[in-house]
C-alpha cells in the first residue's frame, strides 16, 4: 500500500485526493497541505476524510516518514520547489503539468532525481493514458500509416471558461503544453523550431483584462521535418480535442468522444463536452492506478518523465518568444542525459 501526501488542494488537487482515496487501489492518502488556511480542512470534510493529517507547511508533509509519494497539485510557480524538496528527501513525486515554469528549474529537478539513482518523477500529462492517443501511437509504431509527414491538432476550451486575467502566454503553458507533450511522445523525436501565428482576434477577448490573443495557431517542425499545426482557442463552442496524423500510407484520426445521438424536430444532434475533466477523467484514473501498481510491485515508473517535462518547458518558452517576435524560433535542448536515454 503506497502512502501518499497531496500538496495543493484546489480543484484538481481535491479531484486527485478523491480519486486516490476512493477509486485507485493500493493507495492510501495519509497527509494533505494547502497554503490557504483551512482550505485543505474544508476539502477533507467534504470528502469525509477528516482523519487525514493536514499540514500548514508542505515541507513538514514531505518530511513525514509515512509519506512515500508526494502528489504536487499546487500552483504552477511552486511545482519546482516542491518537487525538489520531495526528491531531496528521497520521496517519489507526481507533479501536475507543467513540471516547472523554467527550463533551468527542470534541469535542477533532473539532477536531483539522478542523485537518487532511479526514476522518481512522473509529470501529470494524462493523455498518454487515453485509449485514443494510445491507438494513434500503436498505428505509428506498427507502421500502419507509414512515416508521419504532418499533423493537425486542435485544443478548444469552452467560451468564457478561463479567468478574466488569462493571458496569451497562459494559452501556451496551460493549454498548448498538452499538445507539446503528446506529440513529442507520439512521434518519438525532438522538436526543431516553432512559430506562433495570431489570426483575427475573437471579439470576446475584450472581456479579458490582459489583452488575450485568442485564437492562436502554432506550427512546430520536428527534427525529421514533420510539421505539426495546432489551433488553440480558449473561448470556443465547447471542450473539443482533435489530433490527425497524415502518413505516407494513410491517416490516423483521434476518435470523437462517444455521445448519444438525439433525433428530434427534423434534426439529428450529439453533445459536445464543456469540461476537460469529463474528457480525460478515465485517463487520470488509469494513470494513477498505473503509478500505484508499479510502486507497490517495485517496478519503475513509466509515464511522462522529468526529461519530457523539460522538453515541454523549453518548447513553451520558444513558443512564447515567437508570440513576442512574430518569428520562427529555434527550440534549443540540452544534450539528453544518459540517465534518461532508456526511458520510454
């Protein structure tokens, strides 16, 4: 039974807390922490988990001898310091995306992990556990569509679902970053450069206080020359995720989420999701169950690793630079450490 401590009890933190305690087998949450006074206490009460230890300081949670896995769902800016504290105390750590806000902090995490001599970190990019994306990966690996030539992705969020201070940069580090990671995994190669285009701005952006550019189109070129075009629109008609891969022999397309078809008044329609949790809740469950099964049986973690988090951070930085310059920006990665070369 793996003992878990959760740091950061916001929306996703409470969701993971409930998941770990009530839906994932082989796991026991023994401690929680949130920087906001009484926030964790209130969540524990809502979930009828008031017996769980509630720490005011995450460092005390990390040093708790019972805690074996630290689940970090704190704000993005705190991810690196919490991950480093966990690694320096010999604890496994699950970090929600992004791994860190800077490439330098990602490198520090990799160095701390390597000192432990084994994989200790998993980053919360859950799409790898989604059956649709797994099928896309299978088609590529087995050569069903031949060598990939180009990709078209779409990441649409629901109209006015973002906070009013949402910025153009956040559309990269909080939204597009999912495409950065999953495409990196699907194609199995590094990126070469990126350019961000600003189409006509949606009128709804007037509702935002920091000049949000919405939508955005991002084009990434991989080392082998695959072009990946992604449309990001955070004020769209619903939560709609697409991924099409065109290869030399055919095309693979991410399947649509199943929905009952309604026929009424001479019209036929299906629902479109409005909440990202509805789309990927099953993937989160599978992800955490995989982590629990592996740690309980002494096997190595197998999900997105620290190197993947580093690649995502560097690519996001280059994308934000392109937002500002309007130019194609090179994606410059450090040489991949030997420690990470055998990770899937």
